[in-house]
C-alpha cells in the first residue's frame, strides 16, 4: 500500500481542485462563451483573461504558454469564490486543464461545481476527461477486456493524486437502471472530481490482483475507493470499501458516504497543485476596486518601509565615515607632534679590544730600527774586527 506522507501540504478546507483534459476543439472559445453567458446571467460577478505568458523552460522563442482564465462569483451563502483555470497548449491528446477555486470559507459540497462555471454542463462537450487515465468524469467507464490493460489502467488510477477513483464490481450484468452513472448521486462539489470504473462479473479476480499493490480489495458486487499516491493520513482500505452496491437505480448511500468521507481526509496536495495554489493567491489579477485600493496601500507601506530602511542605512554609513575621518585626523596630529628620535649612540668599546690595540702599539714600537752611528752601524750590530 502506498505510504502516507504527513510532511507534505494537504488540501485546505477552502479549496476545490481538479485536473482534466479537453479532447475536443476550440477549448478556449468554449470557456470564454461559458463565462460570458454566466456573467450576463449574473451568476458570475466578473471574469478576466490575463495576457499570455511564454511557456516556462521552452527552447523555442515565442512558444505559446498556458492560457489563464480567472472568475469570481458568490455562492448561495454569499461567500466569495475566486477560481483560476489553467489551460495548457494543445497537443495530440487534447488540452490539459487545471482548475483551482478557493472560497473565503470552508468549501461546501452543496455549492455549484466550479467546473460548470468554466465548462458547459453538456454531455456532448468533451472537457471531462481524467488527466491520468483519459476516462470520463461524468460517465461509466467499463474496464477493458484485456487483463494487462486492466492492470495498467488500475495502476494509473491508483496513483492519481488529483481526482478520486472508485471501482465498482457488477455481481451480475445490470439492466438499463444499473447503467446510470453513480456519480449523479454525489453532491455538486464532488460530481466532477470522481472517476467511476465498472468491472464485469468475470473481472473480479484480475481487478483485485491489480489492486494488491495498493492494499485494496473490491468485494464481490461491491465497490472500493482507491487511495491515490501518496495515500492520505488516516486511510484504511476497509473503511472505504462497500460490500454491496445495488445497481437497480436506487441511491447507493453507503458508497456515496465512503466517497464523501474519503474526500474529508487530509489528502496531500500534488506538487504542481502547490505551485498553482500559490499562483492563485499571489498572482490574482481580477481585483475589485476595494481590493485594488488595498493593494496600493500595501505597496505604499512597503515602499515607505524600504525607504526608511535605506535612510537609516545611509545615516549609519555617514556616521561611520565621519568617525573614521576624525580618528584619522587625530592620528595624523599625534604623529606630527612627536619629538625626533636621537641618533643612536655608538656601542661601548669592548675592554678586550682596547687591550689588544695597546699591545699592538707596544709591539710596533719595539720593532722600530735604531738610528745609525758615525760609522754607519746601528746599536744592534756588533763592532767589526780591526776598528
């Protein structure tokens, strides 16, 4: 079973979030027309389509980025809701969309679905495809006949962190009353966030085999809510499985209660949902006049605070420079007033050196030649014979 991570941020109680894919054409025009119609009918207070932004990380210059639509409306209880739809550039598989709506109070599932504010609630408009599996959000999705395809599909569904996936096993082939999507019994706030998978009577074994990795088993003729990855804190497979689901057109109250209880858990926010929620809160463009005035006041206060900090920093710098100049002047004055140092005295003569010089003088005097006599001899020469 996927481990639950409590360190990750969870869905705030004020947030409604879903992700899907539009597989038809002219998705942007469809959104514009729906918003304009609801504004004309006073269902939506206002909407805005901010200027395009280049795609992040795109190597091609001028590559189109996601298209953004913002809308603001009030719920039946006069609670303001701000919502943002991010529509990715078109690809071969359609256009993926992410929708986040945040209310000024805890979200009430009886409120209208934000999906029907941006998209028409028309079964012929194919905007309701699950991003992970490509299956419909508003219909019955029969499991494929191939066992490998079943395992691959349920593996993708079990790992989906956005929408809620429910697997229903048909104990026997239902009639036309049982071929009605069970999501119709859900409140509006959950109706466009649940994917219903239907398993045929003979597929129970392969379904439970595929779900072993998630610690989930579907009872025969029952249903189970898949945990997603990572599983929310407090998820226990037994609490979100229903032993019997009657596919006779009656309301499956036990299954609806299980789905509602699962949605009330602290479900981890997907990584890209964290970024989208931050953008919804910090980069909101559709402001009322009062909100614009409040934002300008905050900007003025922020600039004033920054200017005050710069002024204080300038004053401190000036004070430090003045103190440094004063210290340098004092140092120079003290250096100029100091007396000149006397020349170093000769070192005292060594007594041994003086004695040596005296002896050298005596030695030189003793070796001096004597004066010559009248006969031309010196005193040191002996007298000659016959003189």
